[in-house]
């Protein structure tokens, strides 16, 4: 769905390990953003997604949809920050284990 508010941007970076997506706050929706970059790049997988997921107040149904997309694109690392919230972050960690990390200020992610 087209997001007409230019208050948030995301960035795709092609790395030696694959596509890395940097999210601002995912106001357009994390699923929409990931699908957009897959469509634009023609890639089948995403190595890592880092940033705000805008899931802090998401329903369990929506969180499950996000987890399905994470599996669909074989995302190996999800670094969630600010607008994910601790409760949703804990749910993501419980499902993804070592594939999940909190990407708080000062975090370092090496590729």
C-alpha cells in the first residue's frame, strides 16, 4: 500500500552475504517494505533486517504474518529497535532465537 507520508525511509544494501535492509520505523509496514525490496531487486532472500519494525502495538496475528515473511525470505538476522517494543521483541526472540538481536544505540553489526 502506497505510504503518502514521507516521514520514514528504508534502505537496501547489497553485501557479500546478501541483501541487508535498514528500516527507519517501518511506517509503511515491515511486510510492505520487505516485499518492495524483493520486487525491486529481484532477490529471493534477505540476509538481514535492522531497525524499527513498528510492531510495538501489533496484534499476534500481524506478528505471525511478519514471522511468516521472515521465513519466506530466509532472513538470517533481525535486529529490532525502538518501535518494536520489549514485549514484541521477546516474542520475536523466542521464535527466532540467535537470529534475533536488539539493535539499540551503539550496537555493531558486522557483515
